[in-house]
């Protein structure tokens, strides 16, 4: 039977891989560099069985006390959040000839592969559905409608709400679409409110003291479109079980949803990249969703 599936056509006409410790570290660094959640959030050690994180929901209070009178008694309040890991994975298929004759192309494919893990994590946390219980997303965060005329006031309003929730706005994730709107924002004298930083890779490096992270993976079309998030990222924790792993098989039979592809029979091999990831958020009230009109 002849297959026309494009997934098998990654060959030398269209590169081998032995991951050294340095390459494994680069795989992890590439994924982290591409993900707003992993860049701004705080990483915790996550065992495969999951993790229970204790959260202080209330601090003690002090009070004035007169001489010889009983001192004020107070206590912290606590809760616990469960972080459960779920698996993110992708399989890439290559011909042996491509690995041999197109080494530079093959190496670039491997270098870029971890970005898929970071991208899917961001898309899920910002605009997707949790893969199961014990995994938090930010879809229920309060929305703030952004235009070039209202952007500054809306960000200040979001900052105030985050402060009321006990947080501090320390990070802003923006899509390219929102970044363009922010660069159009001007004061009464038509001077830009948010200035590019020539010493930074981003068009805007900080807004109201908060770090700016630009990524297309925060954007989602809708009514309205979701174009960014603000928040106290110390309240978002993520964990990865054993880091990001890559494996190779030359003899497996791969199901792509339609066809079965026998690697040995076709002189091909498969590269599998995967990670078990968990996310918990202390309170979605410490985050805000930035939207643009449809």
C-alpha cells in the first residue's frame, strides 16, 4: 500500500542524534526560552506522583497592648494546592538519508523541537482547558479591554486589582498584536507612553516596572480576542518531572492517526520529545487577561 502522508516525507530530498549532557541542557533551555509560563513562573521540584503545595492564605496580625495586659493572639491560615503532572509529547519522523546528508537541517529541527513543549504549555495555561485535575489555568482571570487610548489606565486598574488580591504586578505577557497597540499609545502631547528599549530584545522591556515577555502563544481569537496577561507570577508555580526527554527509535511502528508507518521497513527513525508538566496558581485574582476587540 502506498502512503501519501506528508509525515513520512521528511527525507534528504525534502539529518544522527545522540544527546550529550550539553545538548540535553540546550533542549531544556530552548523550551524555557520559548515559554512565558516557564520564564515568568517559579519552578518547583515535581515528583511523578504529584505534589501538595502548602499555601499561607492569611498572615498573623499584631495589636497594641497596654502595660500588664494580655497580649494579642493571632494565627496564620493555610490551604494546600495539589500539582499533578501531565504528559506533553510529540514524535518527529526522519529518513536515515536525511540525517546523513542534511545534518545542518536535521540539527536545526532538533534544536527547534522543544519550542513545541513551551508553546503548548502557554496555550493551555492562557487560553486552553486543563488536561485534568491538579492543573491550573488562567482562563477565568478578570478581563481588561485594551485600546491604544485606554491601555495605560487599564493596566493601572489591573495593577490595583492585583494589589487588592495580595499580589504585585511583576510581569506582563503580550502578543505581537497587543504590542502594536501599546506602541500606539500616546499622551496628550502625542508622545509615546511605552518606549522601546534599544538594549533589550523586546520592543518594550518594562511597563509600570513590570517585565514584559512577548509571545504569539498567548493570543487567542474570540469575542473579544485574548492578547495578553498581567499578574503576580510568584503566585504561579510549575514543575517538570525529570526535565524534558528525547528518545530515538528505528524499529517501532508509528501510528499517525491515519496510517501505520514501519520505521525499519522504510529506513526511517523517530525522535520523541516529551515532558511531564504541572502548573498551580495560588489565586487567579492575582492575574488579569488583556483583550482586544474582535
